[in-house]
């Protein structure tokens, strides 16, 4: 049986949906569809055996991006073909596997997740971290600002770069730790700044937080991506950790988004980042899903 691996051509989007999939994990598990128009044909690849689609993958990037940011969709009925697809497609980005919070308890969901993880790992991906994803709505209640910190707009990029550089020392974030280990603190700070610049939201929302004595304590970045209002970044400087300031920073970002019309806020943190997870719980952010990031 012959195997063909290729990108979709314009007008062939129906082939992507021809693969039978129960939608237990990934984007389909949350009611999202490939046909929503967010994906480019040249960044969508399929594997066909004798004309039948047996594996599919779709990478995503912003409208101005020349390379994809993430691998969103990865589904298959033939694991060998799926592994070969990932190896042959000339696209490189992290694979984000979205999972319901109960994915370990439900046998079918757990099996679907492990099957995808195994195929991705066989193709060369490595598990980086499991994350909590949150979805706040007004029904969750808007927490009051604690009033312990003084929030000021960011004046220039160098100011926030230096703050990132300090915050990334001893960070609990797996992506930050990976960049620091591979390329150093400067590279990690620049990476964070580049992500903020990429987001299509106003930079006048960005805030630096100071203690009453005037010391910089942290950064609070409310933002928008191409779909949702988000918590773009929360970070506390090493000298001020242990004071619960992550909560203050999160509440401030939430208020700014609500004041600018947000009716929902999406956020995420690594599961091992216990201080940030506690801050989300205290602020009334419910866990809406889990996500495993593979690099």
C-alpha cells in the first residue's frame, strides 16, 4: 500500500476533515474545527494510503508570521504514517496537546492522549511540561485590587528587558528554564519581549509594579492574542518572591482587561509552578483544560 505525504492544496480543506476522529483530545475536544479558517493549506499536511487520509497535522501562525508558532492538530488512524508525516513535513514548532482536566481518569481520553504523545515522541518531539489552562468569566467574580503595589506604565523596552532578565533567574517556567540553559538570561529576556511585541494588543496595558518604598517588584501584562483576551505575563523579581505578589499582579491584569471590554480571560501556567497556580485559584480562575507542550 503506497503512502503519500504532502501539504494540502487550496480547495482541498475537505480532505483534512475526511479523517475519522472521535474528538476526545486536541482542539476538536473543545469544539474547535479546522474549517474555522485559521490554518494555511501549505502549513497543513496529510498522509494518504491509496488515496485515503490516515494522518493529518496542522500548524498555526499569526497573519504576519513567516513560520508557524505551534503544531495544533495531530490526528491519525495509522501511527506509522503519522510519525513519518511529522518527520517529513518541513515545519518546526512546539506541539501543544490540549486535554480535558479529567484526561487521566477517562480511559478512552487517556488512551487517545498517550497514542498522540507516543507518535510525536517517535518523530523526535520531547515532552517539556504539562500546563493548566484557565478561563475566567465575570461569573467567577472580579477580585478586588489588594492595593499593596503601585502600578506604572512601561516607558521603554530596555526597562522591561532588564525586569525580564531578573525575573528569569530561578524561574519555575519550563520554557524560560530551557532558554536560559541553552542560551542564557539575555536570550530568555529577549524571547519574552519578542512574544509581547508579537501580540496584537496595546503596549500601554503593560505595567511595572513597585513596592511602597519604590522597589520594582514585578511585571503585569494583560494582552490579547488573535482570539482572546489573555494574561500575557505575570512575573515577580527574585528579591520579592514569597510575598504573594503574583496574586496582586494577576488581579491588576484582570481589571485592565475587564475595563477594556473583556468578557472572558484566558491564562495558563506550568503545573509545577505552585505559587502561580495558587494565585489563579485565589483570584477565582477555574481550570478549563490541561495542555502538554512538546518541543
